[in-house]
C-alpha cells in the first residue's frame, strides 16, 4: 500500500532507522537526507543521454545490460510480472550539484505499476550491504514524492526514451520498489548475515513507511569477456528473469 504519511514523517522514519542502526556507513545517507537543498532548490536540468556503449565491466555494465534488454520478468515463485524499462540514470533532485542523486532504473509493469530499481553488483570485490541499498532506494522514492511536480515541470527525461509522468510515479498507491543484484552479490552477503535477520530489518523500516521493498537476484555476467579486447562495448545479459531473494 502507498504510504499515507507525510513526506516529513517519511524522512523522519528513515533518519530514525539510521540513528538506531549499527551500520556506520548509513551516516552518509543521513547527511544527504538532512540536506534541504535536495527538496527546496529547483535548478533546471537537461540530463544528457547516457551512452549505451561503455568501458565499465561492473555495476554500470549491469545497468546498461538490463536496460538494453528492454524488459525484465520478475519471478515471485507463483506469479511473474513483466517490467518494461522507461529510462535510467535520471536525477530525482534539482539542486545545483553536478552529481545529483540519480535512479538506476525506472520502469512500468504490464498493468501500469511504476517500478523503481536500485542495483548492486559484486564480482571480485564486495559492494554496499543490502540494507544500504534498501535505504538508498527509499531515499530515491522519497525525493520523487517531494520533487515530482518540479521534475515534471522541467521535463526531466532523456531524449528519445519512453516518457512518463513523475507525478504518476509519486502518487501511485503501490509502486514496486526493487533492490536488484547479481548472484555473487547475494552469495557474498547472505553468507555473512542471516537472511531472516535481513528480512526483518527491511520489514522494520518499510512497515513504518507503509511501503514494500522486494529483493531480486539476476544472473552473473562476464562483462570483462564481453568487452574483450575492445575499449568500449555494449553489455548484454543472458537472461531477463529475476528471482526473488527476499
């Protein structure tokens, strides 16, 4: 269900969770939330279309590969839902920073439910812990709630991509909020923490916000081999099926 609490309460609950958490790395996210420029400044932006052909072989490669596939099938076990990707790397704040907070992926299900996706990736080294990704995802949704009118007013989209209304994303009664990572990422973290404990952590913050965050696993891809001897390449995925982890 959609959160019927105010934006101020929404932010307050996230900050309370961070304050009561044992994870010091969440302090960076708290500082972002406490920066009122992310909610009050309306600086025009015209995001340049990000390149599909890249050098990266890590998280950016996974993002591009998923978007290049155009669709994903999220598998809950008994049910499956198709998602069509609309855009990626879109700012959700309008401050003057050259490094504005940006969504990894934004899409729509076949029955017109908005999908907001945060990606994590691990190969030879670890990435941020899952709860960090969950808080990032909730922050991005929070800023969509705060800034949707301005984002629509300034037409914050990439040219040539599928258009959507930010206000529709913000006001939908139950948007899908997804934390998605490759198998190696989940194997790394779930071998170091209890899965049920992680599930409880996610529920504890989401219940107060009256939202639902789901976690999915995607196949590992050898982006280094895909790039081969080329400087740049177009990343691809071998499967667009996502398996629910939590």
